[in-house]
C-alpha cells in the first residue's frame, strides 16, 4: 500500500484553500483571489482556465461544483458567493467556451468559509464567520437564488459545510467545537443532531459514500479524526448519532480536512504536512494503511479530496505552497 | 491618546533587555559612559521615577550618540560591518529563542509609545524553539505573551502583530504557536484559540484597517 505523487501543480501565489472535482475538471480556490480550472481527463493536468480574478476582493476560500452541470460556486472572505458556468446553449463551433460569471450572492455579514451543492443540485449551502448556515434554492440555470433558511444555532464561526451524497442531509463544522446535522422539515430546515466530542475547532467533515450505513467523519484542531454513526430517530424526531470511533492518532497538529472515498477509505491532511489514509478492519475498527510526510514539502495542507478519473482513483491535496498535488493511492 | 487601558504599565529599560552577548553594541557603548553621565541619569531617575520620561530618554540618546562617536574614532571600519545586512546571510544558522526575541521585542505596543520588550509582554524565557536539523522538516516556535493587565482587550491585537511579524520573518517550515502565559488573562482560552486559527489570521490580514494598525506596530522593528 502506498501513496505516489503523480503530479504537483503550482497554481497559486498564495495558500490554496479548497479543491473540488467534477466530470474530469478540477477547480481550485486561493488566497491570491483566483479560481483556476484544471483538466484531469486522460491525466492531462493542463490548466484550462483562470476565472475573472476581479470578481472577489479577498481570498476565495471554498469551491463546489453543482452535480450534473458545469456550474461552480465559490465562497470568499469578501462575504459574497460567486456562481460560474457556461452558456450551454451557445454553439460549440467556436471551440472552447469561456466560463462566465452567472451570479453574485450576497447575504452573509462577513467571510464566507464554505459552500456546497447538494447531490440533487437543488440546494446550495453556505457558511460564514457570522455563525450562520444558509440554504439557497437555485433555478436550473444557476442564475437565481432564493434563501430558504438561515440556520443560526452554531455559537461561533462555521468553517465548513458538506451534503450527504444521496440525501438532503447537511453537516456543518464549527469553531464552537461541534458538528451539526441539518435536514428538511416540512418547509423549513432544522437541526437534526449535534455532535459533541471534539476539543477544538472542527475544520471539516465528510459523509460515508454508502447506501447501507449512515456515518460521518470529522477532523479537528484537537488533532483527532472521528467517525460518527447514525443510530435512530428518537421519539421527539431528533436523530441520535453516536461517536463510533476515534481514528488512530497520527497527526501532531490541527487536522484541516478529511475525505471519505467511495470504496471506503478515509484520508486526512493537516498542519503537520501529512496525508494519512485509514481503512476499516472490521466494523468500527480503523487502522492506518498509508502515510505521506511532507506531502507539500514544509507547508501546511488545507484540503483533500478523492476523485475518480476514468478507471483511476486519485487523491488531490492543496497546501499553503499554492500547489495542488495529485496522488495515486495503490491499496 | 486619551484613555489608556493600562495607565501605568511597568517599563523595562531598552538597554537592559536581553540580547545576544557578542553582538551587543549597546553594552559596549554604555561602557563608554563616564561617571558624570551616570550620575546625571541617576539624578533624573530620582526626579521622574521612570526611564520613560522624555528628558531621560533624550539624555540617554545624547550619551549614546557621544559614545558612538568615540567608538567610531576607535574602530574605523565599524560602519562597514554595520551595513552588512543579514539578508543574504548564512541560511544555515539555526534560529534560537534570542533571534525570535529580537524579531518581536521591538514591536510597538498598540497604546503606549513603548515596545513589547520594554513592557515585558514578550520575554526571552517564554520563547521556545524546537528546531529540526533537517531543513526539509517542520520546526516549531512557541511564544508565550504576558499582557500588562489581565483584562487587556488588546491582547489579541498584540498576538496578531507578533504572528504577522514571525510569519513574515521566518522560513515556511516554522509552525508558530502563540499563547497567553498561563493565568495572565481572564479570557485566556478564547484569545489563544483565535490567535492560532489560521483562517481567522488569514482573514484578519485582509482587513485593511487591522493591517494598518499592525503595520504601525511593526514599524519599530529593526
């Protein structure tokens, strides 16, 4: 079992905060205020496009592709969310089609830290230092956004939001050391559960990609990575989630991101510059199967994501060196 | 400045702050002080009770200028060695606590016309460096700061100034942790959490107003 560096792409002049991949395309967000698109198909790794960098006045913190489309959402410290896409109706004869700014969404009081599209593409979630999570409903073109709900139960900034891969279930991670789960109830959204246990800011979480079980992995400033399991709904309609396991302790500093692969591996990255990959031995028992030191030389790693290109599983990391590193993982 | 959060901080004499012995130009110059100068300073101190007063400062400056003049006469090539900037210096030199101290002790306090070293907000014994010999590995720096009063609302700003200074001065392999010294502040945990949250620090550094204040604090760094 090993991790092998396939390609290191120096894309940004400053911290690379976030990556998202969809349909063979990778988007990256950085403190240099730029968003870049890179082609992953055929392991080509060529820079395709640089989106208009006059759009955001501060760091771009997070990017997310809308499923089944080429629409991209980007959240920025300038408190806005930009929406990008291609005019699908324009003729393809002109060759390559430029990505255009479709909309700017305003609403958050200050830094937007996370954006995420639901699997259905109906909803966009965003979170901010203003302690709130917003749920937006988008039209098909991705041009009109209506705010359905402003969720304000977190007591501190909300660092990250992620949707379940098949349900309208949202997880938000916060500086208040908790993860909250949100679901739709009649016409509104409500908090379904609070996951308490981390002893520091929760930076990121990700759902298990499984139809048979409902679990979430979270990572924190407390250097731990934890797996939480949905048990049942109690008589008040609240979901009961329990801590299933604390993954083997490897990281020596804050863990900034986790990603759960479709085939069941969890990858984590953080301030100590390590990539760690865990596998489940038996139900609820995890072990480390691969580690990579100095994965971005001496720099911190902010983001990690599994993606599949053709028949190849890739792991993508982004760091303070402004690089997106693309790794093979051979189980 | 109208209202101070701390009206009466204790102040250390800049010359008494810890510094590297072999590079101690100041000590050398102070040795050149003659007894008359010393007596004059002592008398001034009796009147004002503090080394912060203007007259004392001016006298001290004049003394040092004089001493420098004398030194120049004795060591003709002093200017040459002084202009030699450490910019292109040997990158092999390990960084120690004294070097970190020198980087941050001259940061100005946001409310007093004094440095963090003079106010004993930063102190040499409260700096730890765990240096890896291998330059391709991560090294760590821990700085514990002591606000002048336990309810100092500027503690976060001071910590931010120190962090910005160190991030700009140290190579990327250093992970910087800034903590309030145990028991030195009533909202210790809250301030510590904020000072070590990379995202909040990054956002603060994009806030022009805040960055202006920090730049002003850093303008006195040598």
